């Protein structure tokens, strides 16, 4: 691919959210607070029984292996992981690239404590933070990553915009595509509802007005598709690559339940 001239100078530093898979901004003021409390309690309980999984056992390790190979190829000097949990990905990135400066933001104090106590991450490396209001200047990190976090955020589009804002060279996203989940009929119906602008309304109806579901394994989650936020990423970077991480899909937007997105400005 040939990069556009002066791509970084032309980048929209604060791309507007496109209204992806999260909730709407018109929700009652107490609703996001209630959802935040549910998530806080879920992750606090999960942290108490948390086992740091060996390499290859975690849900996003296939995607993480892609990232580690990408780091070897591009040799960045710094990386930020958004929604870093206990910092397992940070530790693996640093082991793979010993000179890499790593930081992660994680709102769960219980998971940060695990990272500090068991993974050797300092309070400056794994710190409190909100994905929709990252506490960093523009272009602060060469690479900004997230693994399975966006579908837990009420406004994922704002989180993606923030990732693009603080990324100097690349963004790496591993997350859901709700339009590729379910059987063929369900996928067709969701795409048709999305095209008609009705998916959010139908999703709210099917969740009893909540706009989210709660499961034992994943906690509180919103119906989300990375493809809803691709316009934000495309405005920020010259090259965007999408890869399937589950099943046999080659038509990722229609069939892949989960995908990886790598977006960068690096000339190839």
C-alpha cells in the first residue's frame, strides 16, 4: 500500500463517534452509573478467583500472537493497552520486546492489584483510567491495543476515537462483531435492521429495555461490532487490515463473530 502524503498532518485529531454498538447518549443519567456498579462488582468478584492463564489458554491469545509478531516487525518503542485487566498482555509484550515501554489503563482496582503484586507491573505501568477519556496527550504511544474491552463499554466509539488520538503509529483491536454472530437467518436479520437504522431499538427491546446482557462468563456486555467503528479508524490511519479470529469466515463483516483490526501509518 502507498501512504497518502502528510497523512499524520491531515489526521482528524478528535474524530467524532459514529454511534457504534454501545448504548445511546440519551440514556437516563443514573443508568450508566448502575451499569458501572454492576461491572465493578463483577470484576471485583472475578479478581478474587482470578487465575493468570498460561500462554495459549486465554480467549484472545490468538489475536495477541498476531500483535507480538507485529511488534517484532515494526519495533515500536512504546505501547498502551486499554482495559488491561491484570496486565497479562503488557507482561507478554515486554517479555517479547524487552526495551518496549508499556503502560495499561484498567478501571478495576482489584485487577490492578493483581498486576502489581503478581506480574511485577508498577503503579505507573498499570494505572487507573477510563477508556473514553484516556489521560494522555495526542500521539503518546507508538501502538495502542485493546483485547475484548469495547463490547463492555456503553460508548465504544468514544473509546476507539481516544485510542486513535493517543496512538502515534498504530492501533490494534481484537473484539466482537455482533453482525457475524448467530445462525445465517439471525445474521441476515441483524444486517437488515442495521441498514434500516433499527438495530439499536430492536436490541433494546430484546434485552427488556436495558440495552445490555449479563452472563456468568462475560459480565455486563453490549451488542457490539467493530465494523461500526471502522470509519473512525479509517479517518485516523492510512492502512486498515481486518482478520477473522474464529471460525472459517472469509466475509468477515457478514460471518466473523470476532475480528482483529490493525490500523497504521507505517509505509510498506
